[in-house]
């Protein structure tokens, strides 16, 4: 399958180890943005190309995924810290727009929730999964599992990615 | 149920409006044919079950802007019955990974379940059971499977006939819910548990047990009945977040301690959303599961000849990057068929209990076999039936594969 190299390269990214430059190099086999299909909650397509030149933090989640919800406050905090640096935060679920809207209303996170329409094609191992694209549009981070995104090491990693211009 | 295979496949070809014309020299034991689906409108969450008489049942959920409706149809003389409503509601918890199931004994009794929110607008829900004693013509008032009274998550149900009754396993979040929980930021302080119960034909609980007090939150359970008694497989959860597959067995009136099927050592602090599936014939047991140790995603199959007490080394079946979502059925006493997904494509192969396997094939053509949710499979006398949710059209597709007994 065309993503097998991606899996191998993902394996080179140390999940919970200290962040270093080697962890944020491009994952070359993933075409830029091509495999992620997003819409807004009204069904309008969102192209990640529109954010080119900016770092994109793309988090995949579900309303019923407890570790996803557990890390959302830290994503919310990271967004507040990093929005002035131009980092774009998107949180994508493959559930219905109604389910996502209901969740948004219930939890009141100040996050940009969007809809993912091709979850299976992305061959994720589970949820939450986070991709980070550098300003050149290269996917340089992919990981499944909970992180405290507000942690200083993670903020530092995102800032390092944001400097890859 | 005796099958007239030639008539069946001729009918399948006629009704399959989206299927490609049959090519000559197609190996029909490796080329499933699309057959008419009784769920022709917007539908998802299929589940397949074959009763002791060989009758196939397909259940699914239809959803509109207000309501969710659980329906089923059965395959009689190669034709699906008119879809019948099991239950309907506007406060259901509908999740592609946590699908309703249906089961029946060999007489007139059926059982099914759905998930209903404990309170509107919350993320806690109950397992509601409903039964029918007249071949599904009427269904009784749904009752809650568990009696903890907690606003918590309950789901990932498996139901299998067990003697005169039904055996049920499910994930139960009673220990994970804070008192008065279900509100903002969760109230999920304890552990997810797995429980099991025996339910009679009217839905009355006869017995209930906790099987494990710390398991993965978001993976399906799977149960089967061996000659020695019920067995349940599930994704376990260690203190260090290793989430491998465990089995518990009901032997001489007692549940065995959880035992790992195989030490994949997959560490993940997240939701794999990928439970195992088990199938049993006598004391021959086969388990299929997804794992991704060291980010090496794979689907394994392991066999037991002693009712699940000991398992062979696993056989890896996937060809490329897989997302799991497995199913498994015995074809005969030595051979299972296993399905899994690679990307959105549903694949299948035969695996033999001596560790050998055939090369895989795609269920239906590539474009038609693109699936969302969990593909399902069941066996009739002479065929395997597959069902999955069409990735694009958001409806359920069904295919049949002729199986040649060796």
C-alpha cells in the first residue's frame, strides 16, 4: 500500500521522547495536503492549500473519544499561545456536522472544528491523531495518542516547525 | 438452509445494478458478487448474523435529521425479507464503531440492542435490549441491560445464543463515571470495565459478571460459545497503556483470569477503535485482531484447539498498511475466513489452522468495496456474506462469495 513508507517513517518519530529537529523533518511520502479531505460544518470544502505559508496543526478526534477530549483543553491553550505566530489549528472529526455542532455547543472549546470525509484513507492507528504541516506545506509530524499540547516541549516543537520556512 | 447456488448467483447478477459484468474465468471462490441490499436508503452500521438454521440476518441503522431507526431483514430463499423496524428514537447514541447487533435462536426468538443517551445532550448512554418472540413481527419494550443506574458509557455489545438463552458481553463505564457525571470535561476518573450476562428469551437477566476491571475504552468486545462454555475477547489495557488482546473463559462455573492472546506490546494512549473478533466451532477457536506495535500496523489471526486456553503463534494476514476492523468466521474445522481493511478497501483471505494462508482478495471491486465503519461477515451453508457501509453513497452494500468445501 502506498502508505507503508509513511508508517515506517512515522516509526522514526519518537512519540514521547524529547523533541528535536530530527523529529520535525518532512514525511516525504505523504503528498502535500492531498490525502486529507475536509469540509466546514456547512459542508463547504476546506483546502489546506489556503493556509500555505502557515503552520497547520491538524488534530483528528471524535465526540466519543475520551483521550481526544482530554487533550482538547491543552490544544485550546496552545492555540491561544501560538495564534499570534500564525499557526492554524483545525480539529477534524468524521462524524456528522450535527454531532460536531452539538459537541461544540456542549463543551464550549474555542476551537475550529471541521469535518473529515476520508478517515479510512488516512490509515490512522487510532484517535486522537495529530498531523503538523510546516509553512512549506510538508507534513513533518504525525502521531496517534494523547499529548499535553500546552507542555513547553510541545510548544517549542511547534515553534520549531513554524520556523521551517 | 439449503442454498441453490446457481439460482442465487444468477439472481445476484441480475440485481446488482452497480456491479461490473462478470468476467469469464473468474474464480468464484475468490470473487464475491454484489447482491441486492435490503438497506437501500441512507444507512450505516451493518451487522450480520446466521442462525442455527442457516438463515442470515442483517441489521442496520437508518438516520434522518430527527430519528435513528434500527431495522433488520433476513435472507429467505436467496431473497431479503421486507425490512422491519426493531426500534426507533431521537435520543440514540449513534457511532460507526459501536453498532447494534441482532441474534436469534433456532425458533421464533430474536434479540437486538441499541444505545440510548442517558440524558439528552450528554455523552453518556445505556445499552437498551429488545426481544421478539414472534419471528420479529413485534418487539418488546426496550430494557436497560445494566443495572448500575450510572450516567456513564455502556456499549460495544456482543450477543450470541447460549443454550436456551443469550450470552452478552459489553463495555461498562460505571466505574469511570463521576457521581452526577456526564457534564463538561467528562467525569471519567475510573476505569472502563467489561461485563457479561446471560439473558433469557424475554430479555430477563439470569446472571451477570464483571470480567475485567480495566480495559480499553473504545474497542468492541467479541464473544463465542465453545464446547467448554462462553469465551470473550477484548482489548485489554495495562497500567503502562499496553493494549493487547485478552481472553476470558467460563469454565466449570467460573471465569478464568484475563490471559493475553499474544503479546504484541502495542502501547497507545488513545482510542484504537479496533476490537478483536472471535469465532468458535466446538473447541476450535480463532481470533482476529488489529495491532500496531512500533507503528507497524497489522492484522493477526491465532488459533486454539482447546477452547481458548492456549493459542498458536499469530499469522499476519494484511498485505499493506491496514486499519484493522476485522471479522472472522470458520468455513470448516480447519479453515477460517478473515476480513480487514487496508485504507478504505475491504480485503479477505482464508487462513488455515496449521498457520498457512491464501493470498488475499478484495471484497467486491475496489470502488465498490470502499468502506466506512466496520465491515461484517457471516457464513451460510455454501457462501460467505459480506456487508459494509459504502464510503461514498452512505448506504449498505452486500456481497456473497461461493465457498467450495474441500
